[in-house]
């Protein structure tokens, strides 16, 4: 006869994790265990008893960074959600080495040690030290205004049930992908788990081993959105009609779909399956911040007023006086500055002071017509260094006009997406496709295909007008749409792939 207490040992899911170096924006989860952390409380789901058991508690993290290596220790202290005497304790120690090449980083994580003990309903499940195998790696691609990451990991480990009463083996494979920009962050992890259990009967004369198998799929998602909305001023006697408010919110979800044996009072019925789904979710309270207010007399009733005022509130445009001049052509330097501010891609390190009052070396100007005293020096230097502008030989021409083809090419390069265009001999779909310069065609195709721009309908034909000069109002509208695109479209693409609710 199989011990009834052993029959509750279906499986446990716990994993190790690594912390991302040099890219804190994309650090989403505490670890690769199936749990969520809202910075106040950590929750995790385990299945030792044959049905989902939720634990809650704290996770303490300590790190040591040296050169291109980071050592991380995570200490978990958890208890059953429903006030029972269930306990979970876990200590994870890992080392992550980082190799850098150009704008990319490869992170390789190894496990130094892992200890873990779980108690549920008086039954103990203890990790077998020599059973653990783990490796994990991810690559981070730093583009001008956005970072992309993708990773994989594999874990195999075993647990001893009670005192030699059984053994549970967990084998896990996972993959992650994510992004981080000034207007949104997201990371999703898809995990496949295979389980094998061996239960030893308590018959001293003729002990027997019964075996069972189970599996599950888990999708963990974390997204951070940053939105702007306009708030009108209610009093009539006030110096401004309204202004923009920044709103930040974080969402986390964990969905687990499982296929397990059925646990009864008489034993584990491996042929009778127990299938179901469990979900955890966190939504943070919104964080709000008022932006600076700038209202111009020549924007009243203008079609691009809100986009212009939003970007002025962010500091993308410096307006002297009460007029914006929306119909005037935007200058190349001014556009680069606005783009870099909206994308939060300005490199501040060039003039930063060290802790002892010394200043870091100031780099030499890349262009003869953009010296260190130029108001757009930092922005143009960063844009050139990150490969989104080239200039015209030794000069940048910051006061020259900007064409629509140039503006779209700069924006798409800033996202690092120009390679999404198909092979040569394709068409962008515009009636004036032949007028689009070859160097801009990939960017125009990508921006159109993925919904950043739509073109104009004139006489029943869709036109891009690649050589038209961009006005200040058009530039503000385009960059405001770019801001919304960084927030919403990347999140929608992930929802399409993983089919989870945000």
C-alpha cells in the first residue's frame, strides 16, 4: 500500500535566476521561479500537494559587481497564502559573466549553489544537491532609443520526499524576450516543464515503486507603460488653460496551464488526468507627474497643438517667447535634439564630474559645424556615435531643412528596425515610390508596414512625398506618434505572440 502522505507529492516548480547587468530597465522578475514581485510582496505558485499552492513573502537580493562579472544571492522566505503552516525557504547563488561587442552584450549565468526546502501539510520536500544542472544565457542589443533582449535557460533538479519515501525530478526549458525604452518596458517568459515522480510504497516485505508523469506551460509577463494625457484647468482665472500629466503603471501576470495525474486517497492515477489553469496578477498604483506648461499664441486651434505642447512639456523643444511657428521648416539639429529627448537617448557622461571633482574627458566634435558650444552638441554627437546620422562629410548642417525621407530614416534607425524590410525589388506601396531615395526605402517600408506612418491620400492615390520639407508642426506630430508607438505597439506585438491580457 502506498503511503497516503506521499501521494500529495506531485511536483514543485522552483527555478534559479540571474540579474541583468548594464541594462536595469529590462530586469522584470525576481528570478526564473514561477512567481511575481510587486516590490512589496512576492508570490509564487507550487504544486507539491497535487493542486496549486500559493506562497507569499519576501525575497532579499544582494549583489557584488566586479569588472564584467556579477555575483547574485537571492534569499526567499515564504509562507502559505492562507495562513497555514506551509513554508518555503530557498537560497540561490549565481555568477553572471558579460561579454561586450559593439552595441551588444552576451550574459552567461552559472549556478554556484542552490538550497531549498518546502513544507506543505507536514510533508517535507528537500532539494537533492547533486541533482541540480543549470545554464542560462541572454543577449541584449542596445539600439539608440530601445534595448532588445532574448534569452534561454535549462534546469534539471530532483527533490527527496520525506525520508527516502520518494523522488521528484523537474526538467525545465524556458525562453525570454523583452524590450525597454523611455515609454514602455516589457519582458515575457515562456516555460515548459516536464515532471517525473517515483513513489516508494511502505510495504516492508515487498516495497514497490509507482511512477507518474506531468507537464505544464507557464507564461510570465511584465509590462510598464508611460502615458501622457491632457488635463484642462478648471479655474477661469489661471495663467494656462491646461497641461499634460505623465502616468506610469506596471502590470504583471503569470498563467500556468497544467496536465497532471489525479491524486486520490487511494493513490496516484496516472491515466486519469487533472488539467487546469492558474493565474497570478499584479497591477501597481499609477504614478503621476505634471509636465511643464508651454502655451503659444499661434497654436490656438492648430491641428498639432496637443502634440507640440506635449513635446514642449518634455523639453524636446525650447521655445523663446509666445510663438512656436508651426509652419516653419524644422532644422536638422533641432529635430535630432527633439528625437533624442523623446527617446531619452542623450548621453550625459561626456560632461559628468567624478566623485573627486575631476571631469571625464570631453570627446572631440565629430563635425566642424557642431562644436562643444553648439546648443545641440550633445544630441548630435550621441546620434552620430549610435549610427543614426552621418552628416555630409565633415559637416552636419544643423541649420538645414529636413525632408520626410530623412526624418523617417532617422526614426527607424533609432529603433534598429531597418533590417525588417524585405529583400531588394520590393515596393513601399506608395504611388510616389520611385521618388523615395534608395537609402531611405527600407525605413519607409518598415515605418509604413508596422503602422508608424500612413502617408496621405491625394486624388485616390496614397503618397509619401519623400522630398517634402518637414515643418515644425509635422515634426512634432511625427515624434509624438513615435512616442505613442514606443509605448503601445511593442506591447501589442507581444500580446499577439503570447496571447495574454495586459
